[in-house]
């Protein structure tokens, strides 16, 4: 895996060396400040996953960084992309063209994320996508300025689907969010299932923000599948699991696989419904003293424990600011090169590396929702089952379809 990555790093360093005369003239900060844009779903189906909590996390990162970089101010602006790619792209364009935004993060919708990353590529602005899942961000539509930071639809099924197939879940039926993220998650999960000798016996697409999953669940129930894979997220996942409980699907012998589940989803459902649900995540708030201390601070401000993507925003902003400081400028080429050189270590990630395709390589975790009797507090909801090493979780550089790699 790392052979091509090292070659890419050498190439990046060589490119950076050729650009030194240009960068020397770009030392310092544009507009005499650093401005970070948090572009998220502030009001819709993904609001609790990133949303206003992403702004809280970004501001915490700036505060912990000291409130300034190179003696200059750091600002955060935010907006609601409403899960619409055109609104996301027009907002990003305004930020870049008229408001001097240097980096955009959050982007918790794959269609929005791909649209904004494409625009930012043309504008030569760094995006650090913490919320979307589609592997297209680092594969077919990869960008020299695009970083996919927290998880992707390749990493998620490596843990969840592998465990379920090993435990007898050979036949899968998918209920899929009908846009780029859902399709990517379904396809990647299906590949894992098939690679282990399982099969996909059916699929049905459900529009984003579906309230009634009954017809989809009835199709899945009658399919003969061992596992119903939910290739969706946020309130859609919560609604589907709650309604599956009403149909007594699990009690009847089928298993549910939430392919993207957040701690806020488990909290919303309650452990009576969620107990035993296994899923893959990048962050567990009470995994150690460092994560617990940060999460307790976040909870006091936001009123909920952080999701993995909210914790990821904190880490992304922190490491972006470190790169600006080390580069001595917020000029995009210099900062992106510095990010590619860094080893990322903070409360969210240990030993993280940003690969040439923009994927931030880090360990993931297979977790399980506790039984109600096992929970010691309101947010004590999950136990870690196993760690999934980065080189297993993410697409290897040898296999990558990104034009920046091969």
C-alpha cells in the first residue's frame, strides 16, 4: 500500500521544491487573516450529525490553537447547504470569490461534497471533507486540493459487513439512500459481501428524508435475506430502524446492518431498540481520557456528545492551522504540501497520514450498541469490538483510480 504513497510523496516534495520561488513571494497570510468555512446541513436530515455541532468543533479547535496563527486572526463562517449541490456550490463560490475563505470543511452530503470539491479544485482552495462518504471524492473525482478526512464508503463495510458475513449473514438486501453516498455505500458493501462468499439478493432505493420506510422494509422482509443493509444515514437510518422494530424484523430472524450509524442515532433510538446493533466508526467519545475530556467540553457547549464527523472537524481545522503555521503562509499549494508531509496526532487521530489521493488514512473501529443494563450514563452507549487498521480500512494506492496516484 505504502510503496505508491511514498512515491507520491517524493513527487509532491519535488513539485513543492520547483515552486519555491513562487511560494517565497506568497509568504504570510492573504487578507491578513485565515478564514475557514463550515458548510453543513444545518436544518435537515443530517443536522445532528454535523450541522451546528461542526461550527462548535471548529471554534473549539481555533480556541485550543490559541485564537490566532502567525500573529493574525482566525475566523469561522458557516452556512446551510440544505443538502442541495447547487446551493452548496454557489455558497462556496461566494465565500471564495468575495469573502476570502481559505479552507472549507464539513460538507456532509456526498453530492454537495463532490460539487464543492470540483469548484474548489478550479479555484485552488483546500476542502477537508469530514461528513460525506462517497469514495468518488478520492477516486474518480479526486482533487489535488481535496482531502477526505473521517471515513468513506470503503472503510465502513470492511468492519461491519465482514463481521456480519462471518457470523452467518450471507444473503443481503439493501435499502439505499437514492443519491451518490447511498449508491457508493451499497456498492462497496456489496463488494465486501461477495468477496466473502455472500450474495446480494435485492435492493430498493429510498429518497433522502424518507419518513415512511414500511414498503421498503416489507420488500426486504419478503426477500429471504439474512441481513437488511441500510445504506443511508442520519434520521433516515433512525426512522428505518424504529420502523423495523415495529415490524419485529429482528425478532423474526433477520438482522439489520446500519452501514453508517452515529452515536446521536443510537441516543435517539434508545438502547431498547438499538442494543446489539454493530457498526463502524472513526471515533468513540469515551474511548480514553483524552477523547473523554474533549467530548465532555463539547457536550457542555453543544448539549450532545460529538459524532465522529464533529470530532473530525476539530481535528481537520487543528491540522490545517498547524500546516499554515509550519508553511508560513495560507497559500494553497504550500499548505497542501505541508499537510501531505505531516503525521497527524490529536484526540481524534493517532498516526494519521494524508495519501496522494486525498484520503486521510487512520484506524477505524467496529462497535456495538450496549444493552440498557450495561449503560452507566446517558451517553454510555457503545463498546468497541475491534480495531480496523488503516491499511485494511482504506483503498490502497495500488488499487486507487485517482489520476493523482496512477
